[in-house]
C-alpha cells in the first residue's frame, strides 16, 4: 500500500484506538476515510487502520450501515480479498476498520507505469478480480465500486480487492438495508466512480452482481487499451456516455488484441443488464475459455516499482467520483450527445467545482458527501450550449459580412482598373 507521511493522523493527538491499535503513518487519504499503518498490540502484528471521516461518524444511518457491512465483509474469506480483522468506535467517537496490511501499490499504479498490459497479463489480472467477486457475490455482497484504485497489488504480485461493504454503507436510504443482490439501494441515488459505473447505477441507483461485472469489464478494457472507454469533461458527462453509448471492442482502440478478448469485453459491458454476462462466475468461466482458445499463458502482473504516495493517485482526467441526485435521462439533450461542450469563457451560473480524482484505496467513494442535482446540471449545460451556439452564429455572420465587403472592394478595384 502506498505511503503518505504528509500530515498527522486524523485522530488528532491520539495514537491509540480502543486501547489496542497503535495508529502510525498515513498511507492514503480519501473523501470517506484515511488509512494508516498500524499495529495490533494484542496480537503483535502490522495492520492497516481505516479511520472514517468525523462527519460520517456523526451520521447514525451511516454508522449503522457501516457496522453491518463491516460484519458482512469480515465473513469474506478469500486470498484475493483484503481481510477485515475488526471494526469499532473509540471513546471519542472515532469510527474505524482494522484491515489486513497489503504492502505494495494499486492497479492504478501499475497502469500509470505500464499504460497497457499484454493481453495475457490483463486477462490474468481480471481473472483474479473476478474470483474475489465471485466469492463475495455467493455471500450476497456486491462491491459497487470496482476500479483500479480498489485493487491492491502486493509486492509478491498477488492481487487483492479492497473496500467490500464500505461503499454500500454510504448509500443512504436503502430500503430495509438488506444485503441481497437484488439491489436495495435508493432509486434516486447513485454512488461510485463515473468511469466504471454500470448504466443501471447511473439511471436508477440499482446494483446487483451484473453491475460489478460491468465495472470489471471496463477495467479489462482499460488494461488492454490504456484508458477507460468513455471520456468527458465532467463525471456527469462520463455517466451520460455509459447510459447512451456501448463500450467499444478494445481492438478498435489498440492493436494486437485478440478478437476473443473483444467479444469478452463486449459481453461483460452490455448496457442492458439482461444481455450482460450474468455473474462474476459466468465472466470468470468465459475468461478462462478465452485463455484456452487463444493459448494465452497465466502471466501475473509485476507490482509497481514506485507507488505514488498518499491519495495523489489520479485516474485518467476524464474520470471522477461523484454522487448524483436523480436518475440520468436515457438520452442526452438533442444535438449534443456530450452534455459538457467546451467553453473558454466562465459562466456565472456554472458550478466551479472541479472533478477530483478518486482517492487510492481510502474510502472507495471519493467525495461521498458531494451531491449534484442532475436536472439543474443539464439545464445549465443547455444554457451554455445556447450561448455557445449564439456566439458561433454571430461570429459566422461577422465573417460573412467581412468577406462580402472585401469581395466587393476587390471587384470595385478591378472594375475601376478596367475602366482606365
């Protein structure tokens, strides 16, 4: 796990939690939590201590869901899943998780160093992620935020998926808070990193196994090509693309990718969940068939050489973590498939917040408290588009008038010269 010593622990002057865990250097920061290197004094072993933001600790709904999801995540036993050792609340109200400490980096660090992975290596990575997801799905847990930042790469090369259950705890207002895979989250809230969100998460906030399948398919696309399939100026624009555009075959973006891998990515990222690979188990079986058909060897990924410290681990600039309020329309506004046209002039009514990269393995959801009203955003984009269109029409009219004036002057000069 990358190291960041750029500040004191967020427990203030406290260096102990629950009289058992010594809190050390900051490893990573995020919108929901800060991860510290720690020591379990009772068992004399190194651990990672994930401390929730104080604002979240004051929310009774979040605390209840956090404790329930932590208990569920602790029941997951798989070598490809970061183990949850303990969870608790200190006497000062600090909410924390105690996790297996994974020394190394993240899959995002690997992508930053290598850009693209060979097909055999990309397939090996995704198979390990899918094996972890399969175990979680069989126990009724959906990750909801599968992305390179949440896949840790140990120094041994072993991959481990992090943050099971933490994202679910941030979905406020779940109907009954059940953990089934039928999707019990609120219909008008979605949470996750825009570059990896399944269309049903964007539109309705509903998640099940197939949402994780979609995200894993996007991760495979990125490993093969070096970038996620959909881009945009803002997280909202990226979300629109997931709803309204298919994930293309990777070979259309990068050379040397077998057609069988194209078909695998497309099958995992169908916009209609009913047409998508039905589960992580089905995706894993299909991936293994592709490996056999193409004769691709099992090729573990090399751990990152120099993991970037702390939370300054940005995904590509056209991704972002946001919580959106309200379903996103199935179609973008007419004549404007991307809802964020480039505008060189700032608008007084435009939000000035910038998309911040999702923090690396430090909460899974970035700025979880940030809420964007989608309807207002779309209306603002429409007004921007109208202003841009008006400026373009005016500019074209000025150009035409100028051209006509110059042409008339040239014609007059030739006529005058002919008269001489």
